[in-house]
C-alpha cells in the first residue's frame, strides 16, 4: 500500500505553535493561533482541576471565586462541589472534621440542595449516609460517593465548564492529534485492523474523558438544531444524538464551539505528548538537542541548563527502586529521545568508523556551524510553571515505563561506549543535509553524503534521482542546458534504465528543456518534502530513527482519509484543525518517494489494510469506483440523515442500507423494525 504524504512544514508550524502556547520553549514571539493564546487561563484550569483531584475542595472554590466567580452562581455545579467537600471532610476521619461536616451540611449543603435541581435534595439525603458507612466498605450504599474517582469526575466537569467560560481551548495541535487518534482507533476497530501504532495511541490518548458541561437551565427551552450539525458532531466525537444536542445547546447552537468543547474533553497523557514533541523538535532542528548540556525537560533541570528546577526533581527512581541523580535521569531521557522508544542494538555498525569518518565528521560539523541554523533553534524548557501543581496521583503509567526503558537504553549505550558528542555530530550532519536539500543545493548534498557513506545512494536510488532532478532543473533555470544534459546523461538516464518506474518522471523532467528559463524555477519544487525524505533515510543510515510522532501522523492522516471515503462526505472540522493543510502536497515535479524500498515499511499503515484501501480507492472525481453506483441511487442527503437519526447508525452503515433499498429511507426503517 502506498505511503500517505504529510506536509511536514505544516506540521512544524503546528508543533512550534503548540510549544509556544504551552510555554515549552523559550520564545518571545506570540503563538500564531488565536485558539492557542490562552496559556494563563489553561494553567488556572489545570490548577483547579488538580486541586479537586487531590481532594482540596476549598482551594478549588477559592480559585473559582477569584478567577471565575460567575461559574459558582450555577447552583447545580456549586451543589456538586459542596457535596464533594462533605465527603472529603469525613474522609479525614478526625473528631473536629466530623463536627465541622455536620455544621457544613446544615448551613451550606442543605440550603444549596433546595435550589440546585429537582433531584438534588434526594442526593443530599443520600450522601448523609456517609456519616455512618465507612469509606472502606465497598458494599455500602454510598460506596460511589466515597470512591476517589468522584474527584476526577467533578474535576472533569469543572474543567469543561471553565474551558467554555474562558474560551481557553487546547492548542490546535493537541486537538488535532486527539481527533486523528480517535478516528484512527475507531476505524481500525470497525475494519478489524491491527493498528501499527497501537502501542503509542493506547498510552497517549486516554480512555477517560472529562464530564460534559451542563447547559444552563435557560437554554433548555425548545431549540431547533440542524440535523446535519447534530449528526456531524455526534459522529466526530462519538456522542449519542442527545449528547450532541446538549453540547450544541451549551454552545448556543455554534457547531464549531461545541466541537472544540467536546474534543477538549478527550484526555492526552501530557508527559508522553511533551516527550514526543521534544523528540520531533530535536529531530527537525527546531530546538537545541541538549546533548552536550545534559538536561531533563519534564521534571526540572540542572542550573547549568538554564531551565527551572525544583528540589523534588533532583532525585528520581529507576525501575529497580534505586535512587539516582537528576543528571543520570537527564542522560537517560536524552538518549531515549535520540534513539526512539526502542533501543537499537547496532549503533556501532550503523555509524561510519575510522579516520575517514572522523575527517568527514569534522568537515561537516565545521560547515554546519556557519549556516546559522543552530542559532535559530529554541531552548526547550518543559512545563516548568506546573511543577507545583503535579500530584503523585497523576504520575501516570507511561512515565514509569519510560524511565525504565530509558535506563535500559542508556545502560546498553554506555556499555557499548558510544560517544555522546559523536551522536550530536550525526544529528548536525543530518540536519545540514536537510537544510541543503531544502534550499535546492542538490549537488552539494550528493557530494557530502557520498563522502560520508559511499553506499547510501546505492541503497536509495530514488532519492539520488530526485536530487539529480533538482540539479538538472536548477541548471536549466540558469540557462546552462549543456550542464543539465550532462547530469541527465550521467545520472538520470542510467537510474531510469535500472528502474522503469523512473522513465515517466525522466520524460517530464526533460520537457523543461523546452520551456523558457524563467519558468524553470527550483523554488516551485516540493523541496521541503524531498529534504524530509532525505533526512529520514540518511538519518537511519547513521542509526538515527525518525521520531515516533512522524509515525503517528502518517498513520492517522491515512485513516482519516479512508474513514471519510467510507462516509462519502467531507470532514466539516478539518479546516478548523488544519488537517487539510497537513495533507496539502505540492504537485510533484519530482517522482514520488513511495517507490523507495527503504521507506516503504515506515510509511505504510499495515499490510492487513491493503485490501480495504484497494476497495476504497478514490477516482478522479473523489468517489471510489465501487461506490459510484451507490451514489447514483442515494442522491438525497436527507434520506441518509433520517436513517442515521432513527436507527442511530454511522453514516457509512446508513448509506449501505439505503443502497440495498434504492435509497428509500422509509423502506429501510420499516424493514429494520419489521
């Protein structure tokens, strides 16, 4: 199956905007996205949420009074908070706290229950049973009230309300990633496919969601919502029809605001996300690698690194339970981010050795220092502002696994004697090749790579062909037709002779000789895509694996496209989430890299999906051949919506049923209920 092209420049922009929005990098320029400019409000929400999760209800209410006093005017929400406070007072178990709980129930909780909502007073009387049933009694009628999960439910509910109150939505990249992974998991489950990135998505996208916000009572008056909006929202974020209506009601009929409210209810593992983003940023040359100045971005760093630190972060615990210093922890994290999540056992074999390699490394390193690219890189600082708010209860599974894996990788690497400076040199070499390729300096790229690894282009002939295409077109643009023909005769022709798939792009390239020179511009070529392909392939030859985030984006963008082929409609939210820009691909003058065997494995979703792709291949008009007859029959969008509404079916299933009954919605419904 063909690989799915990704606009890596668009992803770079989203990642940089995310890092700025979450204050993960030192950068004075503001985020480009208006949705990502509410860091302070999101920080307040996180602080309130974590206060509730650890049972500090008074602190949460105090913060609400200071930052969002009108939220507490909702008696329904206030009652839930006060009921949780009663439980937390009783949980302490002291005589004084018990006496205070009785007084609090009389003076605060009971009056609020009378005005909250019809069932509130019954709930109030029920929670009073906590005075006589112990918190450890799992068979008591108030076991659910005692359960600590209640804290997380209320914390999620308050978070949902506050996000809408502040309009403090997650950064676009965070929402996009949540949405794409949700669709990916649903698509794989529905089609019976084993996801090749399940080990990442299952840890990154958590099963739990924040509780939905409660629409104000004034909005419960009869409102008419467009059924198209209801179904679009329900199926985009996996809601029931009533849930979608409630969400639209809370958002005052604004579909896109309702969608943002719902997508932000999805929970990502922030620690894992930050690590994936940092790994990507180092790989792409967006931030400093931190390999020479050892630092640990997620748990504070040493003063030498310049980032904030805390006493609690100076000691970490490894998988054997032994304590280790922050410098050891930092080293393992840096090594794990350099090599991916899986340890590589062939670092010595992959890296060039000997005096020639040393000379070439020094030469390229000296050249790269003069490019100015390193000076443009930002310094990674991590979530330093949130250290005081992180609770032990929120120390997730992934982080523990990551520490264990990182330590194993570090021990393996150190035992092999790999020089950290040598690893950084490899990064700099690869980034320099990417920079040269992205500016059209193809001849220089070929020369320097051949000096480092003479066998590289033997194993990647398509990349060599593409680079020589750029060199050819550059010479044509300069009017040097003789030089261009020499390149074609020496390189393009022999490469095409060995690979028939290259004959067509060779012919298209030679046509440029007939065009005026001013129309043959290298700047119009997809050089950034070529530069990224070169970075991935050459990096692998040096033992540098591509970031896990690149794998996630390839797979999820592919399943997003496949999913909406099945739905026979366009995603109404893809522009909001910049998914359309991530899929944008310049009309390739260069031959596609999908023919390159070196990248085939990393770019495919999985062989088990090949059959599905072949049955849903898109034709020139955007429809799949086996769907054309169905579309001729199903010409009425209202019929699709009616079947979806009455039978609570996904769009693809509704279309499939309508195709069996000539597009007649009434017949479909009658047959189902017959």
